[in-house]
C-alpha cells in the first residue's frame, strides 16, 4: 500500500492523476489530505481511484509527499512529520515558488532529506514535478521483477531525407515503444529510449533523439554493449534515397520525378553479430496474420522474441492508443488481446522475462 500525503499547494491538483497511475500499476493507494489541501482538491476527485483516509491503514511499502510545501520539507528534515512509516522508502515532490526554492533554509532541508535517504523528486522549475515523473520515480525506486536490468528501447519512426524539407517516413507515433520504456522503468529496470522523431519526452528514462536509420544504428551500436536487453520497437525505414539533396527540390516544368532508393542497414542483424548474449526483442508489423512473418524474422535476425501485429486491423497499431500482438519465441506463440498500449507493453515484458528465465535455465 502506498499513501500519498497531499499538501496545500497548486500541485495538489495533480494528486488524483498520481493516485490513478500508481493504482493502475497494481498498488493499493490511500490519500491523506491536509485540511488546507482540501481548499485545492476535494475528496470527490479521488472517487473510484483511492480511499481518502486520516492515516495509513497498514504498514506502507512506500510513502509519497506530493505536493510537499516548505513546511512539510522542514518537518520531515527535522523528524517532526508525526507519522511512523515503519522504514518504508519516502518520496518527496516539493512544490515551491521561485523565491522560496532559493531560500538557504529550504535548500538545507532538501539536502538533509537526501542525506537521510529520502528521494526528492524535483521538476525542471521550482514547481512540482509532473505526475508521470513522480510515478516513474516511485515505481522505479520500489524495485520489481526487472530490478537491476538495463534495457535499451528504440521507438518512433525514422525519416530518410529526400531534400531539405521532404523525407521518406512512416506513420509510427512511438507510443508502443514509449509504453515499453515506461513499463520497464516501472518494473525496476534502468531504461534508455532512443527516440526517432518523437516530440513528447518520456519521464523517468534516458532520452536519445535520432532522425534516420544511420543515426539510430550508431546510437544502438555505440550503447548496447552495456545493456542486458534491446527492444527494437521503432519502425525503421527499409529504404533510403540514393542521392538526397541539400536544398528543396523544385517542381519546375516536369510532372514526374524518379526517386532511386537503396536498402537501409539491418540494425538487429548487426547487433546480434557483435553481442551474442544480449537478449533481443524485434517487432514485425504485417498485413494479415503476423505469426508467419514473426517466425521468419525470429530465425533470420537472431532475435530471442519477435512481437508481431496486424496493421490492417482498425484501432490498433500505428498511431493508435491500443494494440493487439502476438509474441513469438522459440517455444511457441503467446497472443496478447487488444488493450491499451501500456497493458500490452506490460504483457510483452512479462513474456520477455519468462523467455529470459527459460534461457537461463538452459545455460545452467
């Protein structure tokens, strides 16, 4: 159980979202609203999400102060918070105006908290961190089935330049890859996301922006040696223009233009060739039944599992909020029915852990 202690600050408006995200991750959540906080957010905002209580009903697995104003920081720093949390890890999300955040006493209190092992989750400005940043920090700090693992994820769609304004691309939004990075982080892994043309950054994970296949290959090959798992969820262009030009190509008098293309690099194959023991996950987006293509890709690429999906189905796949996939491994196929991409990502990672466990047993 995770209690959220909500203080009287503007960030309290984000407390329902924090409670919802933690609850959706499988944790029981209780909310403790100070009297002053109820001026910002009422008990009805948590209806159907979490119980609003006066104090924790049982020993917590973690404690979250969000938002934590200067008074709470001071009481926590000097052991005057009034609660006994039984040694559970404590996470504090300060919500301060700019002047208060610069006050020497406040800075000292934050350093005292860190010295006591309390995780201080700070936003980019003096205000409170976003709900997603707070949830990522809390869940990542609790450990989980992927604790100690390092995961490199690729996401989005690469763009191959034709001229200064045009490119060959695809419809990938990057949502599936971002969901995999998010869920792996929440399961305790240390995650880096190589993001191809994704504008919204995923909180709680390392972030490496790239544009085209060669940039992605360079980043993957340069980093993957220090990781345990590679998840290649990005939609990587299969072809690139032979001769991209620096300026915009103008129509002129011609109604037709011929574009010559060359095959792009095989990133998965290159990775496997240099990283024999790396656990690799590939993706196969196909028209129709994805299992045959996924099995073929599993064999050719040397991956450990391939995730296949039928992009012809309405409501799943590219640029959709939901997905439906099959996970093809050496020993069979697991079907994951249509659900949100976060739910599908969790199921994919569960399947990944089972496959890794089976491989580990074989090697003993």
